[in-house]
C-alpha cells in the first residue's frame, strides 16, 4: 500500500514563517519524483554504496573477490559433472579404460588418480566441501563467540569472569590436536562432526574482541537511555548492542573461514577426515598413500594450490573489509 501523505496548504503571509506549503509525513519530509516514487534514497542503501566504493578502491579486496568468484564457480560446476558422464563422479566414477594414474588428456584434463577417477572432478568437489566446511564452521563459531562476548561484556562481574575464563581454557587448547585425539578415540568422524568441533574450539578469540567492544558500547548515552526507559536487558543486547558489533563479527568470520579450511585439510591428509567425501585434504592423502607424491605432480599440485589460493582469498577479503570498518586504516593508507 502506498504511504498516505497529508498536504497542508497555508496562505502566504499567514504568520507561519512565510511558507506557502508544507508537506508532512509520518516519518520525515520526503520528495516525490515524476513517477510517484520516493526520490530520497534509503540510508541503508547509501551506506552500502559508500562502503562498497571504499572496498572497491582496495586492490587486495578486488583480487580476493575475484578468486572467491572462481572457486564459487568451481563449487557450482561440481554438481553437473556427474550428469555429463557417470565416470566423472568424483567418488565412484571410474574410467573403464584406465586402471592406474595417468597424466592430463582430452578425456581427463588434469589426469586420473590411482584407480582411474578424474582429478578435475575431485578438485571441483573439493571446492564445494571447502566452502561448506569453512563457511559453516566460521558462521557457528562467530555466532557463539558474538553471543557470549555480548553477554559477558554487558553483564560484567561474575558472569564476565566465568565466561572469559572458559574462553581462556578453550583458547589454549590446540584445535587440531584435540580433534585428532577425539578421532582416534571415536573412530572416523563425518564432515559435520568435524565442522562442529572446529566451531566449538574457534569461538573464544571472537568472544574476547566482541566483549571489549560491548564494554565501550554499554557506556554510550543511547544504552543508558534505554535502561532508564525500562527496556529489558535481552532487548538492549540484541536490539541495540548487536547491530553495532556485527560488522566486527563479519570481519573475523573471514579469518575463521581460512583456519577452518586448513584444519579440515590437515585432518583429511592425516587420515582422520570423512572417508565419504572428496576434499582437497583427502586428495593429498590419496597421493601420499599410493606413493605418487613425487611421481604425479599433476595430482599433487592442484589441491595444494587450491587450498592456498582459497585461504588467501578469504584473508585478502578480510583485510579489505577491515579498511571499510576502520577508517583509521584508510587514513594511514592515504598518508603512505
């Protein structure tokens, strides 16, 4: 429904500051264009465009975004390769004419592994697994760390002490070593269990940063005004504080993605990954176990290069986002 606008017309010289006409809306004074739409831009859209212009000025941000787009296309194409021919299935597809590892050819652009499976198809499937593990683990750890950090910073006293001591205990634990011990105790872990374990051990660092930000926010006048107005603590945390710490949480999410991808690849390479999935770490394990580490560079190099480039792209994206969030970094760059 169109917004109702009341137009009040006053005669000139009637004592109302000499205004001939006033337009009053229920929000603010807004102008209409010839098509009847609001000509004033949404503040959120303007802010997004402003931040995008700052991001677009960063060379590392553009390179990181381009690399992410390439890997996203790889992950998307992985769904279609089995439809071309069953032998291009990354796990079960085998070329009937090949029974060992062969180099690149027209049928297999990156060659085949030790039983005749296409390496390119495995590489595409590995991109999908890397995105799934990295983004899922990072998202869960960021959500957990943000909530705990806000509660600790806002509540203070005993609650703050208990939550931060818990974060300190988890932070000093080596994530990879703990997951290796759990894998040796409970056997092979599926991919979602690995994602959950990574998330549970990666939230403390984020929680400490969010707590520090919350400690400064809760002293601001708008938080004091909300308390005086009788707003509940729950609403203050999630309605007033959370929108101000979310940009910082999203920034740290990009860095958590890189660590999650590396941890999953290391687990798979050491033989503790999910045997039912084809990941880049699993490809490296197959190269090692079958003795092709130095005999098949066409098999060894692609997954290693992809791990390096994908983690680098998220890191570059995070650095560019850091310049958007922190204006002081932009000023330092202009001075240099």
